[in-house]
C-alpha cells in the first residue's frame, strides 16, 4: 500500500494501540509530541518524508483528543510545497487540525488561491476540498469569486466543478453575500441542465441552501427541479454507476424534493400536476424488499416525498393516502421505519386535518410508547402529545401516567411535563385534572414544578364543588407512607383550607387530619414546615366548637417552632400562637382564601413559548406555526363566580400564584395588590370584621403588640389581608407598619365601611405611565409618575452590577399628603434596599428616597414600587414599575473584530447562542436601530459585519461579581423591515435568553393601550371611596 | 448537513473523526464521550437514530466499528444511513474486505477517501466508480513522486560513492 513505507507512523500507532490504559497512552503520546517538537525545532535536517510523517502523527494524536498546540506552521508550509504528495498531506492535515478562525489560515490564502486559479487540476481539487471543509470568513471573502468561476466554467472537468459547488456552498453559509442573487439565479438554472450526476448532486445541495435563504429569487429553478425529479423516478438516461441498489441516485431524488419544499408555494398548474404525478408514483410504487440497503434507500425517497406532499397541501385524497401509508409504517417491526412513521405522523398532524384518521391508530402508538428503544418512545410521546384533544385526553393522559411508573430517567421529565400540559389543556372536568396532577406528583414528584401545584390550588380555590373532592384525595395521598414533598405541600394546603368539609366522614375529624399533618413535619424542608404550620392553624380554626385537646396539640406544635432558626417558620409559629388567643376574631383572620383572579397558566405559556421558538426557516415549520395560530386555544376556562375586577390587574410581580407566599418572605408587601384583586371578598371582610367597637381597644403600646410588631415586619398571614386589617386592634398594630392596607385604621374607615357600595373614585395619572417607564428604560432621569397630587421624579446612577435610584417625591397639592408609604418589591434577581419615606409630605414640598439596587442575575423582570398616600381622607395607591431593566446592568464592550469572531465561534449553539426570527419589528432605519442599541448600552461594532444590513454589537452584563460578555447580531431584510433575525450569544444561557427577549421587547412594535396595566393600577386605594368621602375628595 | 463523522470501535476507541461544523477540541472530546456512551449501550435491534442536543445522530455498526454521522433534526435519516453505507462500500472496495485494522493503520487513507465522498458536510459523489478512479489517480501520483525521489536519492547516493 502506498503508505506502507511510513514505518515510523505504523510503529507509533501500534504502540498506542498496545497501551493497556489511558495513562500509558498519554505517556506514549507525550513522548511522541516531545520528539516531534524537537525535530521541528531544527528543521534544517528534516527531510520531506520526515516532515510528512510527523505531520501525520500530529493528526493522529489530535484525532485521539489530545491538544496539539505546535507544528501548525510546518503543516501549513506543506501546502506551499511544489509536489503533490506534500501538498496533499498539507491540505488534509490543515483541514483537520485548524478550524475556521485560525490565524495561520491567513498565511496560506495566497497559495490556496493560486492553486484554485492555477492550471493543475489535482491542486485545484485539493484546495477546493480544504476550503470547503474549513470554511471561514476570510476564505469566503477572498476566494468566493474564483470558486464561482470554476463552477460555471466550461473547461473544467466535473471532478473540479462538483467540488467547486460544495466549496461555494460552504462559503455561502458563512457569508450569504458572496453570491449575488441577481445574476446567479440564471446561472443556477443553467447548472441544473448538468449531465454529470455527481455535479448535479453537488449543485442541488447548493440550491437547497440558496432557496432556503431567498426562495423568491430562485423561482425559475422550479420547472427544472421537477423535470430532474421526473427523469430520476422514471430512470431515464441514468448511468449505471449512479444507481444505488437499482434505484436512480436516491440522494439526488431526496435533495431535489428538499429544494422544492423550500419554495413557499407552487402555483403553476402544469408543473404542480406533473410534480404531484411523480409523488403519487413514489407513494404507490415503493414496496418493502428484502435487501436492507435497497429498502432504506427507497424509503428515504418515500419519506421525502411524503414531506413534499405535506408541504404542497395536496388534495384530501392524497393526504389520506399518506396517512394510510404512515399507519402501515407505525405497525411494522423494522424499527427505523416505525420511528420515521411516528415522526412523520406528528408532522402531518400539524399541516393537515387528519386527526380523526390518526386517532384510529391510537392503540398502536401507545404500544410504541413501551418500545425498548428510547428514540421510538420519544417519537411516540411526541405524537400522542400532538394528537391529544378533548375526545381522547383521558385515555392518553392515563396511558402516560401508567408509563411514568416504568419510564426510565431520561424521558420522565418530558413525560411529566407533557402529561401536566395535556391534562390542563383538555381536561373534561376539573376533578379529573386534580386527580391527574396528584397522581403525577405521586409518581414523579421531582419533575412537577411549583407552577403545576399552584395551578391545582388555584382551581380548587376557585371552584367550590371541587373542594370536597380535592380534600378527600389529598387526604388519601397524604396518608400513604413516604410521600413526596410536593405532595405534602399541595395536600397540606388543600387540607388546611378545606378539610373541614370532610369532617363528617369517618377518619376525617380535625384531630385525625392534624395528626397526619403533624407526622409530616420531621421529614420536610423549612418552607414546607411553614406551610404546614398554616395548615394546622386553619384546622384548629375550623374546629367549631373548639376541641381543647386539639388546641393543646396544635399549640404544642407552634411552641416547638417558636424558636426555630428559620425566620419564616419562627414568625409564623409566634404569630399563630398570638392569634390563637384572639377568640372570634381569629376565625375572621383565618377565613378561607379568596378566589384567585384568572391567570394564564404558566405551564401552557411555557409550552407555547417552546413551540414558537423555531428559528429554522423550513417551510413546514412556518406552516406549523400558522396552524398553531389558527387553532383556538382550548385551554381550560374556569367558571369564576367573581366579576371581572373592574379592569384592575395587578402589575406583574415576582410570583406566579398566590400559594407562593408560603415560601416568600416579604409577603405583606404583596398584600395590597391582592386586596385590590378581590374587591368582593374584601367588602365582605369589612362588613363582618370592621365594627367600630373594636377600634377603642387599639393600644399599640401594649407589650405583646410591641414584641409582635417587631417580629412581624414582613408578616405572612394565610388569610386575605383585608380581613386582618379590620380585625382586632393588636393585629392592626401588627400590620400597620408595612402595609398601606393599614390605612383602614384611620377613623374614617367606619364611615367608609358604612356605605361600601358606592362607586369608587379614581385618581388618574397625567399621562401614560408605561410611556414614562419606557422613557426611563432608555435614560436615567425623568418622570416616573404624576397625578394631580403628586409627582415622582427619578434619577439613577448605574455602575456595573450596582445602582442607586433616587426618587423625588413631590407634593403638588395645597394640602399635606398624609400616610405616605412606599415599598419596593424587588424581583428575585435584584437585591434592593430603600430608605423610608416620611409619613407626611407638607404642601409643595419634595422628599428624596434613595433606593440601592444590586443585580444578581439576568432577568427581564423589573422591580415594582408601591406607593400610597392619603389626600385628605381619600387613600390613593399606585404600583409603578421601576426602571431596573436589564440594560441598566449592561456596559458597552469594545471588542475587536478578531475577538468578536473568535468568541462568536466559540459559543456554538443553543443554549449559549440563541437565534430567533423576530416578526412585527417596529420598522426603523439601521442607524436608528444602532442608536437604540447604544441607548440600551449595547455597543454597536461598525464595519465588523460586511453586510450593511446587519448590526453587530457587544456588551458586558454585570451581575453579582460576574461580568458576562454578550454578543448580538441582527440581520435585517432591507425589503421587509418588520422582521429581523436576532442572534444573541454569551457564556451564560440564562443571560443569553433574557437578553434576547429583552432586545425583542425593545424592537417590537407594542402599541400603548389606553388602559395599560400600569395605568390601571392607579386605583382608589385599598378601600373603595364612599359617597361622603368621594364628595370630599371632589372638593379637594 | 452533516456536522461531523465519527468512527468508534466497540470498546469506545476513536478511529476517525471529521468535523464540518466548528467545535473546539474540548467540545469534540465531550461530544465523543457523550455519544459513544449512548451509542455503544444501545441494543442491536433498535433503530439507527438517536436524538441528541436538538440534532440527530445516525449510526450503524459494521463488525466492531460504529459509523456515526450527526445531522440536523429535519434532515432525512435514511438518506444519511445510506451515505454511511455508501462510504463503507467504497472503503471496502478500496481495501478489499475492509476491517478495523485497515482503518487504524491507514487512517490517512480513510481521510482521503472521506474527502472524496463528503465536502462541507454534504454528499459529493454518489458513484462508487468515480470515487475509486479519483483515489487510484491520487495513489499513482504519490507512488510516482516516491519513485522519483527514490531514483533521485539513488543517483545522489551513487554519485557520492
């Protein structure tokens, strides 16, 4: 053999092979590397043969996974050698050893170019192969025109031209500008006439890439492609060497059909007809044969034909033909065909109305869910997920649940998530939904996120007829040994709220339930302990008449945790102990939770987000998206007895569902907003609790109250806060400091309560709150909020991950603002500390409130400022988003072109690098976009991207002590400014994602609705104003 | 497109790698470790496709060697499977009943051949005959060069005697 002469290489390879273990191998490799290094050092004495030998050894070592950080120069030099044998080694080893960003490639660019334009065909081939395999921007810029010339040259042999076609493809992928669309489409049409099938295959691959990027430019290729396909399927004029197991080049057939799928639509009736005829022939004429390879090849063609039929939106008959075929495939034994059958069935479901025919195969698909092959199980799971609707949800979800018990680890998470989504989306009734989720928690508790059980609590709370059922189920599950913690949480919560509904059943007395809960304490984490404490206090409250023995036991539990090291647990224990002494008032405080406002399911949202995150431009994908948009969301709608809360919606705050409060510290600060969301329950609370006779007992100085008010700063009560605010006096003292709700403590209250039904007055802001906020996102001083009484200005300074905001609160009014309160609700990723506002602001005075901010991680959430005051006796409260947006922690990063490109390459793909085609972009010239980026602290690097329609930018994101370099690339389409392709890359996947979403938000055209959430939050405070008070407010 | 080609022995030893998408050496090692773990543990009667990091790995075992190609998720799997077979047939024809040892000691040959079958992660030539012709021509060129240098050194050797 040609290389048998290279003895040193063979010896080295067999040495490595004989190594007993990795350690020995490393020693041998290191020895060889040292040897090569010294030999290369005194290069003079090195013969050509030795040079080649060492370079091959280096490649072998590199292939085994060792780092080879020298000898690149020697390798590259071989390319410049005059002889074929050396050149060949140089080219091949270079293309393996160096990647596209390597600096040494620049050294050989001239040699490579000379080889490409030179007369020596063998050198041309070597150079084209290397450039095609390595790619790289610099090659792309300096070599593309020459490669193009070779491809269309008449004098070159097919051997060179097919390499030129693929080389150009690689360069085009790197930089689409290398091909000038205008003239090139004509050239492509000519190239499709190519007689040599090798060249035609390469040209077809090139065409796939071209059409995928700019389909409209290559319309004129459609007829030729269809003709090629006809020719191939008929086997006309195909040389023997281009048939594969008797099939005329299956690869070329597949590629040709792939090209056709990238054209949005094929309208020309004659072309369409002949294409459909060809496809029909493929669908009908493919038989299963014995030879594996022949079978694979013919089915490769068949599956591509199926995909093309789906894309063409063929008539019903043909579609049902496809479904019949697929139905056959999913029941064969051959695993490849079964896998592809399942995969394509999922696809066809998205583009055609074939759900009913696919449902016939449901049992077959479920069988595949139990296949030993994980690839097949995944496909089957996807298909079941896709075909699920109201009619079969019960069966499918129950199958999934059953499978969950035996499923292996790799698939469980996905399985659990899918089961949860389906059960919520298509639940025939809510009790079934609750059952499913409880089962899910039992079987795969680790994979059930908090969102899911919050949702259960939400449904149970909002649906009275569900509560008994849920409580009974919860009790069943909790009574089992070894219960998952999530189960303890959800069951504990439900039993706390609703177990009293079961009281008459045997074994369900408050005492029994308390014992079950009590048993769980030792095994659970602290947040769950806190939750269980609340459940215990509720059970105790519901036990009427009080059972002294139960009370003793519950109190004993509280005593046990009275001195817990965890502040939250300790606080609850202490509070509950104090509350337990409050007699009847206690019952009001611990009243049932109010109904939740309607929320979008976080789970369904997540599901939609992942579905919509397709950055691929494949035509089928676009179709899928359209289909999804057309489908009406069948999400479960809960019958909520509550009226829509007068358009009041809380600003998004860092929590998803109310039960979250169990684990959150700063709970009281959330309460105002909750109370606003529930006007009915609130009024009810006032009418039963807020009797004036309790007011005289208000003695904030009493010892116990003092103690408590210290401890209770961030109070976490299970009961709706308004109830608390109107109950006994000590409680008022407890609640007063942090909550605006405590405004209820003023004597005016009793008056207000008397006439609760009158319409509330509203203080309107003098402008658009969200507009102000948006302004402040881009600059650091301005108005945050203004109404007839108060103006809040803002000035901010940012340095890396730290920042200081100063709020300037000005009283514009002629009377004093009393009872002024402000609190800052930081999202989880920010640490914030704010100064206290003075309780009264005199007329025409201004106070400054500094707020310190530290960023811990990337998030688009912003902090919320709750601000309330009284004008006369009329309380006003607003919630304002503070401009602590992501960009405040960004700093322009000056990055050189090389550095940028190197980083960009290094950050391979998702999740570090994310790409998305953003539609609905606010049309703006590039200069304006660059300007916007600069205002967002994202530094635009001009001239880095040769395409003038692209914007490339870099910025550093600071959080904690970390600084993350983020790279951004925006590709715009000059003919359609409403869309762009956005790519963001950084080392931290979360930062990448958040920054991408943030930029998206900034460039998208979001009109300001008249009643934007922020504006709507300006409300008549927590207590609706009543007749006389309103009249009073009117006078002021 | 094909992102990379891997040849792994049943013991998990790397026999050939070719990367058409840029991966750093560190990533390459990780990819190989991850994939060989997944592929080698799969039973014989399972399908030839494996979903992995949003891509698909199409693999096939020939005697003691696993041939793997990683393609995009929406690429045609069977087509890729037959590219593997096409490559194996070409190797077989060249080496004459190819075995793992042939590839170990002639890994550079395998690179030449692969370069005639794939460029830029796309199939270049579907005719086995055509590939064989090109490789044979290359071999002659190299042999020719060797003879030349041999004869040259002979001349020098004789002259300096």
